[in-house]
């Protein structure tokens, strides 16, 4: 894969921002035969406290996608939870609407739903499901690696199971800046439960969802169990799979899940 770091202006964010991109190297060897070829795209979303460089620096994504027919795009959204923050940047609009247009202008990326995938770890796992469930016409599949899927806990039972080790004032303040109050979150499209229920009531397309989490994950295991139980009860209309196994909230657990995700997304090696 060819690896690029881009700095560009975002109209939505009203600021300069950075994006990392992996491009398939064989594109240029075959360019004379396929000058107009468009490639599937995988958007990889970073976690809370990371940025666009996290997947390149900490994961095996470049090695595992070598020889695959795809483009990988890794944006940065700071600590926004991939939302249009109540008090902050419009990062959901940026990633879902502006970024794909910019990437397709710069690179040979397909804009077809069946060629568009999204995945992320921790906060990025929430972001992946938020994008796929909120824009099912854009994303065919999403994967959440130890995602912070229920940042206010179980909304239906009024049980707050937020991050065990991040119940600091800084985390609580940031959660409020992103989502507002618990009541505002529950009634908004940032609530994944609300999005799943809405799609279940519609006849439109639904994204394939893959969710995984380590059983020793001290940060988001409770949230993943909570969302999985909900999907078991109300997500029967979805192509949904959940996996849990030994592991913590780190790349030792997430790296082995990358090839699982690529296989489930149906991304093939070049011929």
C-alpha cells in the first residue's frame, strides 16, 4: 500500500484538518488497462484521545491490507464521538458528508454503498455504528472494536454504565459537550438504540454490523454487553454478529480482529 498524510481545509469544521490514506499500489501497474477503475473504501475511526495517526502507528492495518483492492481513509475528529457536538465541532457532518466527497475528488474511490465500509475502536467503534445506522444508504457494513456504544449506559433501564475508569470530571464534561444531558442523548439520533428501532420500522436498507469486545476490557465491556443484549432482543432484522473473548482494551485484542473484519466485509485480494 502507498501511505499518504494529507492536510486540508474543511468547510464544515471551519478549520484545517489531517487525514491519513492507504492506496493500493497495483493501481499504477494496471492503470493503462483500467484508467477509470474505482476502489472500495474503508473509513477507520480512532478512539478517544487518539487522532488520525493511531491506526497507522498502533495497528497492523497497513500490513493486513497489503494486496487488497481497497482504499483506507483515517480522519481525525478529536474527542467529538463523531457527533455534531452540542457544544463544539460538527464532526458527524464532516465525516459522513464532506469527507467522502473530498476523498472521491482526490482518489479513485467508489461512492457506491456496496463499496463503502466503516470501522473503529473504542470511541471510533461508536462512531462506526453511528455513521452506518444514521446513514444506512451510504455504508454497507460497520465494525465496532470494543466500542463505547452506550456512553450513558442502558437508556431503557436508566442504568448509567459509562467508562469505569473515565468517570472523571474531564470525561463527564466532554460527554456533556458532545451529547448534552442524558435525556437529550436518549431522544437524539446519537442514541444507537433509537437508530436501530427506527431502521427496524422502515423498509429501507440496513448495514451489516460486526461487534467485538474483550472480556477483560475494563473500559467498555459493560457497554458492549448492554448493546449486545439490546440487539438480541430487538435487532433481529439486522445482519448482526457479536464476538467476545479474552482481551483488554488495547491493540493486542483489536489487531487480530482486523482480518476478521476484512473477511466479513468481503474485501478481496487482487487477481
